[in-house]
């Protein structure tokens, strides 16, 4: 449009050309992701905090969102099928369970067998847990605190909780699985495969 205005409507110059890398992302804004080796160093620091150890195991090995994890109930974990059923999301502002982020966020996520076994072991420690009870009754603030503490002890670069999601997707795309971008997009609950590629 600006070139057209310059050529046909006497615009002195195209102002877009004066902006270097217009719209480009700032490298500092790129999400930090961890490799499997880095994650293992981090998880070692949580061995004495079982609930948080299992929470971050689920984040890293399933790629689900924060609200989706906090909204998981016992009935959403199928130990027989090795799946997590994401059907609701915990809203940290209201402290209530509500709808997922998008329609495509409702999904069934397959998890590795070792994680199935870990979740079975963890849920056995939760006295009187009913099918409708949340399995991870904690808060976003507490998770951020535990994440920061364990990452610092492990000497790792600062990562966000959402960074675990990026780490999971990156691991899948780097060939750990034979999944296509479409498969990974469905697993992540993205509306479009293009979101997964960002």
C-alpha cells in the first residue's frame, strides 16, 4: 500500500522501509525451553516435594496448560488407558473450575506408562480422594515459587510454567515421537497447526 502511495500519490517515501525488522520478535521475548537433561536436573530438586514433583512431571510429559492441570480431577485420569482427559480449566482469578480456553482444548492426552504409574502412586497418598476432587489442590503463585526455587538450585535458566508446554512441544517436534504437526497440535489443544509452529 505504501509503495502504491509513493508511486501514484506523491508519498515522499515508504515509511515501512525505515523500520528495521518491523514486526520481528525480540529474541528476549522468545520462550525459554528446557531439554530433557535440564528438566531432569530440575526434577531432582523436587524429590522431597512429591506433589510438586508430580505436577511438573505432568507439565513436561503432557504439555497441558496450567489451568488444565489445576482443573484435573481423579475422574479425568485413566490409569487403564494411560490418558488425561482435559475437559475443564481451573480459573486462578476466581478459584473455580470452568470452561477450557477453546473448544479444541477439550481433548484426551496420552501419557507415558511411567507417568501413569507415578500418578497412580501419587493418588494413593491422597486420603479420601473422590472422583470429583482435584488431584493437584495448589495455586499458580505457589507453583511459580516452587519452580523458581528448584530451577535456581539446579542452576538452570529461568523458565515459565508455560515454558514447560513449549519444551514438551519442542521435544515432540525434534523427533522424539513420529507425530506430525497436526497430531502435535491436537495434543496441545491448539485451534490451528500453525499455532504449534510458532
